[in-house]
C-alpha cells in the first residue's frame, strides 16, 4: 500500500520554509500532495489560481509531489484521496497549541489519518507568508526567503 501524505495550506505566497517542508516530506512518503485551500472568504494577495500555478512551478522537479486544491474539511479531502498522513510544519512553540488542536480534531474525524509534524529548518523558523508580504510591500530584501518566481511575482504585484 502506497503511503500518501497531504501538505495543506493557503500558500499566499509559497515560501522557502514551505518548500523546505515539501522537500523533506516528499522523502518520507511515496506521494505527497500539496493541497491549496480554496477559501473565497479569505482576502489573499495572489488569486487561488496564481497560488496553484506558483506551487506547480516550484515543485516541478520533485517527482512524487503533485499540487491539488480543496475546499471544506481537510479530512474529507483525505478520505477522497486515500491519504494516510497530514503534514504540518511547526515554526515555534506558538504554533504548537493550534496544530495539536487541529491534529486531535482530524483524528477524531478519522483515526486512520495521522498528523506528522515537521519542525521547520532553523533558517526559516521566523518567516510566514504574512511577514513575507509585509516586508515585500516595503521593498525589503526577501530574496533568500522565497523561490525566485515568487520574488518576481511579488515585485510585480506590490
């Protein structure tokens, strides 16, 4: 049986921290699905379609990684795609309480799907998509924190 994991998120935009988790998780599973959450009520810098396109570009060289999208409950998506594990990245202790709560709720909804938490590499532990957007807005140097294609799209957008 293939081990399939999903790494869900809004990825607005995808950062090198996300990419670090994607690369590391792809080595642990036969297949990794990076699933972009579609939430029309959330105001995003990049459109849903742009986020999917950017992710496809940055993971194109990872053979066992595919990009998909979902809306609604993540656990329903997991059931639909026969996912064994949910990948979550943990940057700091402040993330832990939320991630624990989500993992426990997902386990309550489907005990066959495990949550695997990967700690972020130290060099990316302080970044978030929100922080990236804020620094980019004021023309700060984020070139080491996002893939090149994301950097150019941010410069165009802001």
